[in-house]
C-alpha cells in the first residue's frame, strides 16, 4: 500500500501512482499500463466534482471513458475514486492470475 498525499484518501494500492496536478485535479495511474487510471476533477467547484475511470486509449488517442460519476462533494468524490481504484486493481490482479486475487478460482463447486 502506498500512502496518499491527499487529505481524504489514506492509502491506495501498490502498483499505482498518485499524480496530484493541483488540489482539485488528481489522477491515480496504473504502473503497468498508464492508460488505465482514475481521474478526480473538482475544477468545476464544490458540489460538482466528477470521478472518471479510464480503461485505455484507442488508436486515435482517445481515452476509453466509462460513465463518469459527477455532481459529487469533495468527500464523496474521494470515496468513489477509492472504490474505483481498488476495484480496477482487483480486476487487473485477477486477470494477471495473482494469488491475492484468485483465491476462489481454485475452489471446486
């Protein structure tokens, strides 16, 4: 676990990098693939923060953006960002067959 330098997130998973552009615009980027990231954007003002999970870039350089969550307070935005970072990290770990994330894959039904 890496310790966050933000006021509302204590830690984020190892294998990710926290990029603080300013206090209202922060990205958590996957080390293995920097086109996978979670973006927190509060530049529109309090009560209008958005969090966007990005899962890659196409051949035209456009980001694969899933549905952003917007209209959030600052605290809510950090909660959503943390949830997405850990969810994306878990899926990536599972796809890479990392033991930490595949414990139930070896169980017989």
